[in-house]
């Protein structure tokens, strides 16, 4: 993990904050977790985050306040709202992945409400597509170990993951 010195203290502070669910380091350009408070957005900036990607569809007031604070601090704010129980289209997921890997976005903080379902899906796909992880290992470590429960209502997330991985494998095999 390339976080050290004063940044490590901020990272630990965020990691231990009870209201910031599942805050974690993914790689040198990606952090993940749940909805940050307005005050925590400044801490994210201090960590080097340049772009926040919100996947939340619920509670527009929180999203508007987060966007305003991000812009006030000079951070880029991208919003891709969806509900995990309904899954998402391939094109929609690909747009998010494109923004996650775009070097112009610098370090990205990807979040949903609690950091366990929507953000987990995107992180697992990122690990498979951009780091060549085995899909089952990515699903286990990025999704299940972050609190996602594969209930009946969330079965579409697994379907989206499998479909996207199959398409990726087909494209990279040729």
C-alpha cells in the first residue's frame, strides 16, 4: 500500500470511523467503501483522492451535499446511480469501469451506501479486468468478504458479474 506518513494516519482514521462502512484500499488508484460524511470528503482529498464516484441511487439530498462539498474542495464528482438488486446493463457498468481506470481521474474513491454490494461488484470486475484476478477469487475477496450476502434479491449482481466476465474473457481470448 503506497500510503505512508501523515496519509497513513488519515487512512487509519477513516478505516476506524464507525459511520464509514468498509473503507479500504484496492490499489494505487482506487479506494472503496460506504457513503462518506461531508467532513470525511476533506480527509479523502488529504489522502490524494481526486475523484469520487458515487453509485448511490437513494437519498438525493446526501448526493447533492456530497457533490457540492467535493466541488468546493476541487474534487471531481461522478454519479452513476443504480440499485444492486436490479443489476445493471453492460454499457452502464463499462462506463463506470472506464472512469475508474481513467488516469485523468487520479486516485478514485468508489462508494455506494454501505460499501458491500454495488461498489463490491465494480471492484471485483476491476480486479478481474485490470489486474487479471481469477473471477472466483475476486468475487470472494471483493464482494463476499465485504459483507455482500447472496440473497434472492441480490442474485442479479452475480448474474451481471458472470456475464461481464464471460464477455471480457471472450474479448481477451481473440
